[in-house]
C-alpha cells in the first residue's frame, strides 16, 4: 500500500470490541482515500462480525483493509506487567508490533490504558530525552480547543517530567494545529508566583528557560476560556480535572433535560428549540474529542475511550492519521535532540 | 442581643466592599428574625454608604445591626504574615477578634483568603487534633449537593491531613444536612485500589479504620453525580477541580447563548424557551453556593467569593448562621476529642 497512511487497530479492545471498531474503520476508509487499516484480532471473530455487519472486506475497500490474526486479548483488569509477559499474542501487542516492524505507522486501541502504555513503552521505547511518555488530549474551548497533558500516565511527577510534557505539548500543537509558538501554561491554583505546590514551583523554574512560548501559571478555568493552547499538569491533577469536567457537563445536561420535560409548556418549548439544542449539544459532544495521544514514544499510539461508539472510535483513528501526516514523533524527536545538544 | 445568632462581617472586604455587603446584610436581617449583624469597617464609609443606599441602621433593624469601627483594610495582595503583624486594626482582624471575644459567633469575609485563614488560625486557633484547617464548600449535584474539601488552604498535604479533613467533612455533613453516616470518598483517578498517587494511598490506608462511613476512592465525576456526600482531596487538586468546573459551566453557557442568538429562528426559540432556560440557569447558579467554611478552627469563619454580588454574599451569611445554629465547631471538637481519647 504505497503512499498510504497505515493504521494498526487493536480490534478486540474496548467495551464493545469489533462491533464498534469495524464500522468505525469503514467510516474512516470511506472518507479518507489515503488511509489503509490493519485490523488486529481473532480472525474468525473479525470475519464473522464483518459478515454480520455486511462489511465486505474483499470488496469496496480491497487492498486498503486487512485482518492480522492475534490469539489473545488483554482484559481491562490485566496488570501491565502481566500483559507484557504473558500476552505476547494479544491484539494489542500484535498491533503495536506492526508499528515497531514498520508495517503500520500508528496504533489505535480502546483497551486497558495501563497495559497499552506499558506495552508501547516496552516495544516502541521512549524518544531520547523523554523520561516518561504522557497522555495528551484535545479539549473544546470557547475559541477552539486546548491540548492538555498528562491525563493519567504519571501520577507522581517531578518538575523535569512536567518540563518534558511542556515541550511535547508545544510541539504537538505546532504540528497538528499549524500554530506558531503555541501558548503553553502550567496548571496551578493561582496566577501569582507565590501560590502553588512544590511540584509546580519546581517546574515553573525550569520552564522559565524553555525554548517554547511558556506563559506561566494558568488555572482550571483557563482550560476552557481560550487563554492558552497547551496546559501541562501531572497525571493525577489532569485526570481529576478531566473527570470533573465530564461530571459537570453530565449534570448540566441532566438538569436541562429535567427542565425541558417538566410540563406541557416546557415540552413544547423543547420541541421548538430542538434544532438549537441539537446544534448546542454537538458543540460539546465528547465523542468529537475521543482519542488521546501517548506522547513521547518513538511512534504514534492513540488511546480511545473504552466506551466509545462508532463516531467516537472513528475520531480516534482520524487523530492517528493526522499525527502520521504531521509526523508528530519525528518533530518531538528533533526538538528533544536539539535541547540535548544545547545542554552538552 | 440575647438568643440571637450574631455574625461579625468584614464589611470592607471583597471586590465591591460595603456597596454589596450592606444590602446583603439587610437581606438576611429581613428574612431571619434571629440574626444580628455587626458590620466591621471604617465607620464614616459605612455610615455614608448606608445613607446612599437608604438603609436606616437605627430604624427597622435597630438593635439587630451595628457598626464596629476598624481603621485598616487588608488588601488582596497582602501577605498573611503582613496582615497579622501590621494590620491589627483591619476590618478582617477586628471581625475575627469579635468572635474570639465572644461578641459574635461567626465571621464572614470576602477578603484575601490567605490573610483570612492566617489571621483566623492566629487568633482563633485550630481545634485539638487538627493540624491544619481546610476550606470546604457545597457543590450542586444531580441529587442535591456534595461537600468538598480542601479547596486551596493546603497545597502540599500528608495522608494524616486528608484523614482529618475526612473526619471534619463527615461531621459537617451530619450537622448541616441532618444526614446519618454521610458517605465520605477520597478523590482519586480510578476506583481500583492499585491506582492513585502516594498521597491518596497513604490517606486511604488511614481512612480504612476511621470511625466514619468511608466509601473509598471516588473520581472527579462523582462530585456531581450524587454518589457521595463528602469528597476529600488536597487543596491543590480541590482548587483545580473547582476552577475547572467553573470553566466548563461558563463555556457551556457561552455556547448556549451563541446558539440561541445565531439567527431569527433561534432567537424566537429562545424567547419561547426563556422560562425553561431561566429555571435551568437557577439550578446551576454559583451564587446560591457562595460561602466556603474554614473548618478546623475553634469558631466559624466563612469565606465569600471576592466578586460575590448581594445575593451571593447574603448566601455566605446564611451559611454562617446555619453553622452557628448547628454548632459545627463544637461537633468537630467532640469528634476529635473522642478520637484522641481512643488513640491514647
């Protein structure tokens, strides 16, 4: 498949497995001519599911989609170490291997996050100058979107870790958004220099000299107000912040639904306002942001939410394709190498 | 003023000072017969503002409201140590002194959070068994509300600190909500015991034996879904989580406004849906939750948001009154003393 972007997909991962992943793959193939997909998983299961969904793998997308057999599955509760040692023929591991062997340029999985990160680190290795990879995602904001990292890969971080996350986030935003000198902020609890815990103070001191557009401390509400392009934090804070956001959004939807179904009048109002409410809902649709990047690895690894539907999983594949096209790991490698040279 | 609940108010604090605080005090006096208020601040300024707002302090509320002169003001950028040493006649300090002297049962301030906490600790002292006070607030949830602490008083915590926060939060929820054995959760990034940073693992081990209804780890979305009554975290995480929530809510409002003003049709829909939208908005009105408790001090100290309006500041006063009526510090003291006895 020359000139194509080849994505290896862990077709057995996530809450729904091939039932969601196959239609999502087809959806991407339909829309993007330059994409080829390798579905990794149990050949019999995948073929049967393709039949059941009336997807003709040898038909319309011949030459652009194929199945790579893998006999094992990493379960959601498997420890990363166990997945690495005991499940060498899992759909997740084989998909990662395909990237390592150059047969694909990126891997997408909705499986166990810890096992995916652990296996990817073990097989693909981290880039020079990166001590720990970080999980980064795109979050909607009032003016567009914000990149945020780390979202849970590293719960106990050093200032140096956050420094590396900031560099990676800056390179990512430059590459995928075509932004020059993206604004990078460090998540803190006040913009005054005196506030903050020991970790952010240490990271702030390091970032003052970083060759990026570091704008200093930002606060939780800056994730959403468009004041910053990249927000850096440790994985514990990032994960809490993201889950908190989901909770607020769900509660607001819940209250809105309650009010619009309270009585005859409000139901009528809901009917009339339906097109507006739909347009509104599509703007905060979390599925449109599904797909987190494991940055700092030698190749592209995208984690889909386990509960993603077809629309959501297709979005994760599209993010993988975009990062291949924009050569994100190569850019991070180049930046880290130039930093390492300077420090010699 | 016998049988009354007397609240000392730092009348010079916050972004708007007496212009907001005087009408808020009057609003509470109108609605709650048993409340008396001492306005602490510059006598000339307060009298002039009362005149300007047509508030007759000697009239309708005679005997229930008075002015206590204080010549200084703590500024928003003042360091706590400076406020304590150099501003002994500030409205904040004098209001706290009145509680210390037994002339009022609680203090409310919209001023500098660090100075308020520092001065309150210095004058009122912490309760036995409490190493550090924590800031707690009430947050709306799908089924009612959740108490969350700490929200920023302690950015670097130990497991023992979180343990004490959990006890205080449990006692607070029991007292003000009349709930028996409120569910107390520890904020983490996954409910599996293996996840989490060093701090939450340490706190979790301590809480396993705590004489409260400790339900284990909860996640960011549990703040809003009604699964838990009290959420415990360090001040850094709590503050980020709260600010993040504000950011999401503001973005959602912004998008909703944009969609409902996009064209003639959507504007018409907005007009028809207005009563429903208003009812919805009142359910997530942050002003209705204004007023954070500094728990762990010997007396009640309530911090209002600096930018609170009359409705919001009045709510902070009402929280102070409720905590006096429910004798919150006495309950925390009793619980801590019984814990200390057991550990001897």
